[in-house]
C-alpha cells in the first residue's frame, strides 16, 4: 500500500480530509483554480471531469458556477467522496470508469472536458492512447472545450509535487509535462487546435490551465 493511502486509512475519513486540505494547499490554491476555470465554461455547461479523484477541487467551481453540472469519473473504485452534500444533485459520479468506457456506454456528450492533474500521471508512451479517446469525444462534439490543468516543471512546488506523487502517492511513472509540451502533444494527437491561456499561471504558478478547441 502506498504511504499516502496508509496515512488516510489511519486517520479516517474526517481527519484525512482536513489534513489533505492543508497538505494540498502547499501545491495548489483550489480557489484560484476555480476562479481561472469558471469564466471559460459556457452558460449551463455540462463538464466531464476525467480522473476526478476525491472531488475537492470541484466544490470551489460548483460554488462559483451555480448553473454548472458535472460528471466526474475515475479508474479508482471511489470518486468524488469529498464533494459537499449541497452539490450532490449537480454531480454524477462514475467510479471505476475510464474515458473510453464513458464513450462506449452512451453517456451524454459534455460541453467541456476537464483533465486536471492527470497528464503527468499518464506515462508518456500511453498519452496518445488516452488522447485517442479525447479525439472521439471531440468528433462527437466539435465545439468541445478541452481544459488541461497541470504543473509547469522547474519550480520548487513542482519538484515537491513530483516527490509527493512518486513517494507518497506511490506513482512510480509520474512524468511532468510543461505547457508547451502539452500544447504540442494535444495538437499532434488531435490535429490543429486553438489554445487559450487562463490566468492561473500568473495567479498560482507553477500551476497552469490552458484551453483547447477547434
């Protein structure tokens, strides 16, 4: 068992959430992430959150955008366990589900897809395979917004985050990806795309969020 999972089990749900909130704040300001993403999404948007994890970041976004509905999925057997009860009616949780499975099961086509702190957990050799599923979704919804939130390498917070992923989370395949490399990868895999930068990197570097669309 990874160290992080063992700590969460020892602390229990209540304490692990409180400790996790303070620990996460070392690496990212979730309020600033939400403030950067909220203006990007269209009115009454349905957002597909891929690799949603505990769902804590979504609370901030849902609070800012009362018109937003979200489907969050993750390969893990549990997803979105830290989403606040007041938002339950606006969030659909799909644990044990990949993007490829989401597409094959006929779920609704979203207006936007959020890929937050996911790309650096996908080994470089597997990234084109993941983006092939994003491409299927983009073909179904040509106006789809693709939002990528990740961490720019070369900063102390990025380095600490890398060590945390590798030695606490237990991801031995973690591989940082810069904004420019992410742009090259997505355009290589999905064809010509427009890119827009949000203000996240200025507000909370080295965290960045960029938006791609056709």
